[in-house]
């Protein structure tokens, strides 16, 4: 009896070889949109994967998403800095890879600030000009044709930030892109000056070794004080490191945002 | 995708499940995946054209056409066998071609009852016309007399289209984005397009075809892939109209019946491995997207498209056979062979 049953089960198995079964394929990651990646009060996040019987589950703490996490059933409103992670599940298809986005709550909206750059960006990656560095809009890893990014090839870049009114500041953040496969590296050293005096500095040791493709943000703690003008000196890697195809040449530096807290 | 190995594995799982309470659960893994929307839905055969890669290797599978005998002709940029000819079941019939290192565009045209192939070669910077047996009968070289180019390297033709009167149009999709219009003898009659963001210009004029659906009024359909747009031009190179498909990086238009089929190499923000297939109706509206989300139009036009299920990596061309099954050739997909989609 049992062997007959096994035989019956084999029939769809043989027949099924002509086409590929649902269980052999995975879902694509959900689409993820945020009203802004930077916000002062709250941010709205939406997820979507238009496929029948899909369930999207998510977390906001950057941890891996499992089938027991929260089920997405409408736009989320977040009021704190979060790393959203989301994944799509289906009863018959394999679950998707995760999609991730960081949204950062910031203290100051400095869209009225004036910013100047010591070097011109490359003709192909002009972004929106220096004002795009304080527009509260982040770029994405699809950097080609993405107006958020200013791309530079230089051994040093100075940004002068003039605020409309004095603000109490203890941290400067610089948004950059890492995509070593496209010869784009993070900065190696950033120093913040006020009236010629260094008020904060940071070394990004991973700039030469990192092999990421991500939109990143580096924090430079500065002496707490009230400032209206700051000068930010960004030093890219002197040259592309030896492990890379472009060893010895000047790396690209891609910037999208300057933030203060 | 190692399908056969997977079947074997799930087969064992199924046997193991015999003792389980629900025998139906064991059947579930064999539910065929059906992709696409509305009237254009397909089952999938990932192994359709798989060959022994030590004997018949491929790099990118760029384009495919069906010849007058019903055979499926694949063009790859592997110079061991640039052309691989299959029957519709995926059985190998023959291979030829060793001199097309940049084999990219493949168009078939029937001239006085005989099939001819037009091969656009990115690396040779020219278009080569051959018989179905691989004999070269004509070359459309780098168009020095167009006045648009300084050197052959600037001219990187991606596709051709042949009009009823024998005129040949060549899209310089990876070069300076001009469209060359020749007569059948290869004399340059007109040049139009060129790089730019306006309606009459292109960013990646990747594919071109003749639209004969209005039999009395043929026109050209040309993709502007980076602009996610399909543009219509008159046969003498005047811009007429455009159809936008946000999020769909469409490669070349292929017309069969009233539909336009377009391999869509990337979607969404253009990330890797996000391709699907786009199918337009007689009004040039996207009606089915196998592997992509359901097309949805509002008063602002098509809602941005994205991939939903990972069947394809980078579809580069779609061939439609007499039964309206599709064959999908892929660029940069791990040297895999074409995938067949069976119309439901």
C-alpha cells in the first residue's frame, strides 16, 4: 500500500519536470520608500511588493527580519533614528533578501545655510551644487544620474558652512558613498575648524580596507559651542590601495550631505 | 539555477513527507510558477537551451530571432560559437561564427525568399550581414561619411532594423546615439538622433524596429533605455511621440501580432539583477510584466515598475515564436543559456 502511494507521488514529480516550480524561485526584496532619510520630527516609511499572497515583515532596529516579526499593513510613522529592515515572505516562493534603509533624526534643519566647496566637482557628478549638501536629501547607491551626489577627484576638499544664525553644535556628520567597485572610497580623515582652530577630527581607518556598497554617514564630535561658521576639511585616501584594480590612482570621493547636531 | 538537482532534492523531501499527515503538502513544491499578467501569462523552463558549456560556451546571450524554418537563432559574444541554432524544444541544431567578438544585435530579414542576419558588433564597430549559414554577404562599416564621428571607436552599434524597401537603420546605442539610415546598397541616406535628454535625442538608443502594425503608415520604434522610454520616429527620422515606462530599462522592441515585447534589463533604480520582461498592447501600454509588478496606470501615466520574483537577472532580448512562447536571452547572467516562457 505504502509503495503504491509513493508511486502516485512520483507522477507529478516526473510531469513537473517540464516547468519550474514556485518553490525554486525567490521573491525580490520589497520596495522601500521614506518621505526623507533625514528628519527633524517624524518620517513616513512605505513598503511594497506587488505579488499575490506576499507578506512583508519588518524591524526598525537593524536586526535580521524573521517570519515572527511585525507584519507590514500600511505606512509607518517613525519619530526616532531607525534602521529599517524588511523582507518579503510567501507560502510557496522562497523569501526575499532583506532591504534596508537608515533614517536619521537630526536636531537642526540647515537648509538655509550657505556652503562653499574649495574644489569643483567632476563635470559628470555635479549634483545640485553645494546647496545640495544641506538639502536634507540623501543619495542612493545607484549614483549614476542621481543628483544627490557630488563627485570629486582631489587630494583635499574644504567645505565652508555658514549658518543663517548661530547654533549650539557638538557634532558634524558627513554623508558619503562607498562603492569601491566603482572606484569610490570613503574619506580617510576629516577635521572641523572654527576660525582657524581645529575643534574636532576623525580618522576613518576602514576607508582603505572597506569593500562595501553603501550610503554612509560619519560622525565628527566637536567641542560643544555656539557656531555660525565651520570649515570642514576632508582628505580622501592619497591613492587607491594595492588590493584594488585602480591601485595608485586618485580615488573618487562622493558626498551628499552635511549635518549638524 | 540548478533545477535538476533541486528536483532531485525536493523529490526526496516529497518521499519523506509520505508519512506526514498531509499528502497534499508534498505536492505543493510542484506548483508551477506562472509569471505575467492578464492575457500574457507564462510558465517557465529555465533549462530550455542549456548546453555543455565546455563544447558550446556562451558569454552574454545578447539576442535571439526565429528563422523561416521555425528555428531559434541565438547570438552570443563568445567567439567559439557566436551563433547557436536550436529547435523550439531547445535541442541544438548547429553553431557557427568565430569572428564577432562584440556580437550584440541580431535582426533577421527575408529578402527574395532567403533569410539574412544583420549582426551589430560592438567591438568591430560595424554591422555585418550574413546568410543563415554564416556566409558574410555585406558589411556596413563605421560611418565615416556621416560627419558625426572622428574615429571608429566612437561608433558602437547595438541594433538594426530593415524596412520593406530594403533600407537599413542602425542604432548607435553605446556610441554617440545617432541612428544611421542606409539604403540596401549600404549608402548612407540620413542621420538623426544623437545624444541628449530631449524627445528627439537618446540616452542609450539600444534597440530599433520597424512598426508595421499600421500597414499603411510604417514607422520606427527606438528605445532610449536609460530614459526608460520608447520613441516613435517617421521613416525619414522625424520624432513623432514617446511612451514612458518609469523604472523599466527596456532593451529592444520586438513586434509580434499587435504586441510589443521588450526585454527589461534592470528595473527600479537600476540595481543589478532586477530585470523582467515588458509586454505592450496595441496602444503601446504596458499590460504584462513577467517577473515584474503588475502594470498600473494612473492619470500621471505608468506607476514605476520593479521586479517582484527573481526569475531573471538581466534580460537582454525576447524572441517570440509562432505559438507566442517567449525565449529570453540574458546579458551578464553567469554564462547561462536562454530561458523559455510558455504561454498559458
